[in-house]
């Protein structure tokens, strides 16, 4: 009888150790930040009834929503003990070996873009309307979109979710291959 009680207690002990939901604090924090940005972006979208600024703001809003959805999927998988695995072209996805270096590089690019956003907002505040006002607001919204895309890349890399980007053009087509320039495109405008 004592042997059976020991087995029952051992089973209960092991089962209770397996019942803890994995910590999702980090994902919860990232989702909370995204929710605040989504709220802010919704207000921005409502300010513009149409045109380029409304379209760019809507793109940012959808990028933020997609990022939040992907993080929530990962969180639900953790909570329900569902192992999530990703495959690209039929091959299992594994985070890059230099993940920490890439995250560091992305964080540096995000800091640079934040500085660019501050400069663009200061410049935009100088104008109350007209063509220069619209152009400066367009630059602000464009930098915010770049921040949303780059932050999406950072969060997906951080949480081991594959990032699907534009597929390069085959080299035999005569077109130059797509080459991402993290946040540098804004200077071309």
C-alpha cells in the first residue's frame, strides 16, 4: 500500500510541475506596446479622410495589427503547450545563428530611425499647411512606417517567428535583385 501511495504522490508532484504555463511576460509586454501604437495609429488614420497620408497611415496600422496577431499566435501556443514550428519552402525554419547580432543591428537602426522621426516631426511642426506641410507630414508618416516594418522584423526575430520579405528577382531576369536598406529609403525623398 505504501508503494502505491509513493507512486501516486510522485505522479502528482510530476504532474504539478508540468502544469505551469510558460512565462509569456516578454510577449505580453511587446503586445501591450503594439496595442498602444495601434490605438495611436487608429487616431491618426481617422484624422485623414483620404489621400496619401491616409493610405500610409493605414499601411502602418495593418503592419502593427499583423505583428500583434503573430505574437498572439506564439503566446497562445505557449499557453496551450502547442509546439509551433514554421517551414519555408518545405524546410523547417530555424532562427539564424547570428540572431543576437541581427537584433543588435536592428536596434541600432531603430534608434537611427527614431532620431530621423524626431527631426522630421520638428521640421513638420514648422508648417501649418500647403505643399511643404503635406510633404513634411508625408516624411513623418513614411518614417513611422519604416519604424513599424523594422520593429516587426525585430519582434519576429526576437520571438523566433520567420519574417517573410520580398522574394529576390532571379538573377537571369536582367532586373536588379531586391536589396533592403533598413530605413535608408527615406533620404531619397
